[in-house]
C-alpha cells in the first residue's frame, strides 16, 4: 500500500490501494480543514484502511499546524475513540460536543 497524500487540487487526501483510492474529501478553511466525506473501496471495507487513512490525514493536519472540523461520521467516530487527536479539534467543534 502507498503513502497517504494530500491532493490539494481535488481537496482530498488519497491512499492508493489494490482496489482503487481510499479518499478523505475536505474543505480548506482559515486555520482548519473540514473533513466532510471518507470512502474506502468496497472490497477493502472492514480492513482498517479507513483508520489508516484518517490517522494519516490527522498527522498531516497536525504537521501543518491546522485544526479539524469533523463533518464526516467516520472521522467523528475515529476522534471519539482516539483521545490523542483531541487537540486537533477546532474550538467550535469542541464547543458543539
């Protein structure tokens, strides 16, 4: 499997797999990104590809000094299970919880 990359031209993170791309679509905002959709190729669902993708996205976001607005239910669930990423939540997201 390949590395996760930010395809800024399409506003999505991509992870190339043997069954196509797993993607996390986002909207860039001042100081943050809003992740609104993640998708893993159907044959690979249930194999933690989505977890690997979201973890890579969050690590990249952290490296850029940005915050995250999780509009995607998968990303919200991931963040709820992984307190080590709570510092990445945009303040308005934390207030809404």
